[in-house]
């Protein structure tokens, strides 16, 4: 008796996607400060985040994560954000209104400062492939803080989000974000050698199936047709 092999062994199941994002493990994203200016001693840097938005690629839908958390950018995140596995075309942090970014400290010249800013959204538009990484979304403090600008405002500087200097610094802070892989897993980015830029960019989505013979599902049907031909020849010989 001649037995037919199950169709599952010959090709892909009907309805299985051939393109798209491979299923993986979610990542965890913390938040940290980098690159403090040499002429400024930053004593406090806090970021209040309402949401994390993950834009989809092409026609794929994005995803909004409601997080509502306040993070100390000089300490490991107590509650890192779980980033769903898959391919995303960027990451955006929606910062809380009314002073969602706060920094304070003192310049080397002795001027103290306490500044609240409303940067709105901190966004990166690179393609990301998330599969279990430990991530850090960082803000480079030197992009929007320097001693000359602070000291030009007086001896003891206190700024609210609607002050002109705070508005300018908030605009610059929007350009200070970067995404890193937390190599040593300590949740902070005080030393650049403990980090590396995530190799998460580029490439088309990989197939979610394991059909490699003959180019995916088409290869499966070619094998099926070949088997039917073999069966016909054997049946004719049996007669």
C-alpha cells in the first residue's frame, strides 16, 4: 500500500503569512541621562512620561502604551516599559505637560538652576526590531544645557515651562534622544563604554514560517505535484 505524506510536511499551511515580522520576545526599556556638560553639575534630572507610541511600518498598525510614570534619569528605572516584540518604525515618548522634564544643579561658576520644560514628544524614527533586548532611551544633557546659557540668566535661575529660555531648551531637548542597548544590564547610562547603539535597524521583515524549499509555499506545491506524478507511475506499473 502506498501512503501519502501529510500535507503539512510538503509545504506551508494555508493562511500562514509569508512576509512580516517574526514573533520574538518583548524587550524592556529604561530611561537614562547621558553626556552631562563638563561645566555643569546636574544634581537632578527627571522625566514624566504619559505614553509610549510605537509606530507601525508601512500598513502595519502601531501600538500605544499607557505608562504614566516618573523616572529619575540618574537611577535605574524601577518600572521599565515592556516593549512588544516585533518590528516598529520608531519610538516616541509623550512627555507630561506642565514641566514633564525637570533638571536642577549648579554650574562650575556657582550659578544654581532649577528648570522645568515641556518638550512634548521625544521621538526616534529608526526602524527597530525588538526581540528580548534590554534597552535604554537616553537624553543627552549637553544638547540643551551649558553653563554660558544658564549664567546669562542671573545668579539663581528658576524657570517655568512658559519662560522663553525653558521653551528654547525644551525644543533642543527634543533632538537629544537616542536608543541604546544596555549591555551590562545596570539600567543606567553614565559610562558610554557600558552601552552600544542597538543594532535594531534595517532589513525587511523575515518570514514567520520555516518553508525554505523551493521558495516557500510555492516550493511545497511543487513537491506535492512531483509526488502525485510518482504515485501515478507506481499505480500504472502495478497494473
